[in-house]
C-alpha cells in the first residue's frame, strides 16, 4: 500500500469514528472469514476423540481398580506408568480403527446409527488387540478385567459426543452445503439427481445456471434447460449471494474461458468451486480429484473453515446459556410474574426472525408492550427515528411501565438464552432481522446472515443509539469478516458495561 492510500485510509477513519471504534475491538490476528470454505475439521474430530477416549478409559481404569482393591485388599493396582501405557495404546488403536471406518470425514456422510455402530466396532477391535498385547506380556487376568468397563464407558462417551455433533449446525462438520450447478446438460441433471437421492453427502442443490451469458431465445424445443433454472452466468454473483451458495459445480469444463472466469470469482469470494471433469487440459491438469458420491470433481478453489474455533464457540454458547438460565432462574421468575401482573397479554413476545442463511425461527423475549402492539405499528410509522428499514421510537407509547425498565437494562432479551440452547442463535452475532426487514435487504446486506444471529454484537456495544441503517449493516459485516473467539470475548465484556449503564430503549 503506497503513502497516498495510507493517507486516504486515515482520512476515511477520521470521518468515520465508528470505524476507529471497530478497529479498536478488532483482533489483530482475526483473518478467518466466518463460514467461508468447505473444510471438514477431520484432524479436530480425531484429536477430540483421542482425548475423550483417554479420559473415559482413564476414568474406567481408576474406578475399576479401586473397586477391585476395595473388594479384594490383596489386589495390587498396576503402576502409573503401566496405566499410562495402557491408555495410550488403547486410545491410538481406537482412533486408528475409527479412521478405517471413515468416522473422520464430514459427519453427515453417515447417520448417527451408523456412526454408533462403527464406534462400537472400532472400540471392540481396539480392545481385542489390547487384550492380545496384554496376554503376550504376561499381564494377570485380574488386571485385564478392566478392559470391559473401559469399552463400555469409552463407547458411551464417544456416542454422546457424536450425538451432540449431529444435533448442531457447525460449518464444515455438520452443516448442509448449498450448491449451484452450472450447466444444463445430462451430466448436470444426473448430478442433481444423485445429490438429491443421497442426502448423507450433505449437499442441497439450489438450482441450475445457464452457461450462456445472454438469455436463450424462447424456443422450448431447442432449449431444454432442467427445472430449477435460476439465471445465466452473467448473473452469477447475485445468484450466489441471494441463495447463500457454499459450492459451485461446473458441468461444462470444456468452456475453458468460462471456467477460468468463475475460478477468479470464486477466489475473490471464498466460494468452493468444483469442476466435473470432461476433458483434461491446462486449466484442470493440476487440480486434485475428489469424489462426491459417484461423481469425480476437480477442486479448483477451496478455503478452510476455522472448525475448531466454531466448535469451541458452540460449546461456550451451550455452557454459558445453560449456566445463566439456571443462575438467573429466580430473576426470570420474578420478571415473569411482574409482566403478567402489571399488564394484560401473554408472558412472552414470540417473533418470527430470520437467522443464518435465511432460515426462520421463533425468537423469544419478555413482552414489553401492550396487547396488539403490532397492529398499532403502521399508525406510528411517522414517529420512526431510524433510517432505512429499521423501526425504533425512543418514547414508544406501546411500551408498558415495566417494559421500559426491562428494555433499559436489556432484561427482556433473557429468554433468548433458550434460543441459544436450541442452536438458532449465539451469544454474540448480528441481531436477527424480522422477515419484513429481511425482504428489503440489498444483496450486499445478506453477508450478515452468513453466521448465526446473536443476543449481543458489535453494533450493540459501539453504536446502539445510532439511527444509521448502513452503519448497523457495516458493523455486522465487519464482525463476520474479522470474527475470532477473542473478538466475541471482548464484545461480551463490553456488553456487560452497556447493560449496567442502562442505555437500552
């Protein structure tokens, strides 16, 4: 970057104080794009399985040996080095057999039942080899009896871990990937049929794109495009954005110029690009070949997902929301009674919101307005103090006395802890829009929906009172582009200060 660009950047930041505040919050090492790329985190699954087997097997060993010592005082507990060697060998054998069964690919490639079965086979095979090894070195049969509880506890712990993974939506591990197919020939149609009939592969076909840059003439006899045609290549960028596309499959690789143009676009946007090979030339000769079901594909663009960080984020979300729900249960009960006793209407305000990739869900809040408040919204439109598609009135006549207090300290949003537990929201992320707001979004606004919405976010701690819709969107986009666990921690800390200050409306 030359000196002129640096000067311009500095001038832009001076004109935009929000940018400076955002820069202060931004982690210097946060370069990962949240939700970009198709990485599967195989090494993380293997490492976590290794740790879980070590812990569960170690627990089974300690409990069994101490029980045997209590039943028979003459029983000699093996030395710590012997126990460590036993655990090390068993853990390594389990993950090796699990890898042979394909348990470290994307977890949606197998059903939960298949995974539990293969886990049992892996642990059983590891146990047989372990028993044979122990017998060869002359280990007493009484000590070998510990293998039984080790098998049971290890299998239960790994099965529970896999059950947890199957219940989550973690990019690169358990989240379905939206696919766009370029081409309308027999290969493209067969690819869609194959992906539709094999949901375990984890792909959802959003439609076909015609390789021609200009619309075809109206001639059904000549132009037999498959159903689900969503546009032509010239419209690729808005189509990818509107349908939250994760991967593009090109079924016309002989059109080299088009493939190279799409590859350049994919590199700039972080979308995975796969080419169904038809002929091998300089454009695809060095590309690795991977199979998607029965279809060979050439991966020409592939970005990694911070799978481990996202798994940790979800673990923190579940642990924190569950703990807070329990710790704050007296306060939640007090608020519920106050709301019900001071005004007519339901306890909770249930609002349909738009979450990650346009998925809708029911968002819960304590009711802070009078009954039928939504019907009064149109008559109050002239009092709106926000620009763009946002709607907010500082002295909204629909808000109850108790509601004003709850909003001031953000206590009305506490029921969203249950949305976090359910997996629809996160503790930190962009606020979920209502469908009416979402329908008015421009294509570049949809970037904020690449991640799960949150109870709090960058906008809430920096520009909560700002009426600017563009500022609101820009802060959310910056959060998505610079996300890290450290950034989440800083936002949560600053949220505490904002809540205590009582700046909510």
